[in-house]
């Protein structure tokens, strides 16, 4: 079974109001990303800009938690629970390794590019940690589940959330480089879509978001370690 009974039961808690809240959170999210993009057009130092890559996601995460708290929802409704924790983490780690190896093989075989290894800095490491936690809680944990209050079909919600997740990666680039959907390469777009559905699979399979979080984190780290 690709979707656990617990995940399906969780979706029964949400209604139209919850779906509207999810859309509202997404709009706030996008607006904040435009603000973050604006910071890259200023004279702020590189050190400050790097720190803002942690501060902005933390700010978004806090807003997301506020949505949960003010709605009087429990954390388990966004997958933050210990149920099936070990299977969730194990599946997340295995799938992240498969994705990273797949990337390396693609560049070496298809693109015929030599692939080396580097190591992320401590600052980059924390950026990846915060980004994985924030994006998984906001998108897979909150937005996708609550959207079922409007779109009464989990599969459609998953595809719609994939689109929202993809679009989320554009605002900062649009502010810096101008409005164009070519701001992201086709390869990067495909990677984002694949990442969404793989994380989505882990969450739905176990009803535990921690596996998707570790997968997302390891994927980002692994991608940053590949030197092309």
C-alpha cells in the first residue's frame, strides 16, 4: 500500500477553511521570498546574505507553526510524530542515496562530465538543515494535507503541491534576474519535481514526516557535494 491508513485518516480532519489557510500561508511564503530576493540587489555583505539564508526560512517556519497553533492543530497532523519513525528514516536515507547516485551517474554517463566530491561548509550545512525542515513542514506536512479540504483527491493535491513547490523556487531569481521561467534549467525543474514526489511518497507511506525531512536534507547535501 503506497498510502498508509493513518495518512488517509489524517486527511479527514480538514475542510474548506483549512484549504484556504493553506493557500494563505503559501501566498505569505511567496511574498517573503520576494523580499529575500530584494536583499540580493542591495549592498549587503556576503556574510549577512548567507545569514539571511537561515533567517528567512526560520521566519517562514515560525509563521507556519503559528498557523498550526492558531488552528489548534496537533503536530502529528503535519507528520511530526514518532509513529513508524525508524521505517520513515530508513526509507528516507535509502531513497536519498539512490537520488544522489542517480545524479552522479546522469552527469557522468549522459552529460559525459567528470564528477568530483567536495564538502559543504558548516554554514551551508545549517542552511540545508533549516531548509529541509521548513519546506517539508510547510509543503508536504501543512499545505498538501490541508488542500484536501478543497481538493478532495489526494493525488491531485500532490500534483498541485508539486507545482506550488516548483514555483516557490522562482521569486528570488525573478527579483535578481528578471521574470523568466528559464531562470531554472530543465534539469533543475525535473529534480525539484522528483524530490517532491519522493518526499511525498515517504510521508504518505509512513505518515511520518521525519523521513521526508532527512531525505530532503541528505539530497541537498549530496547535490552540493558533487563537483562538475
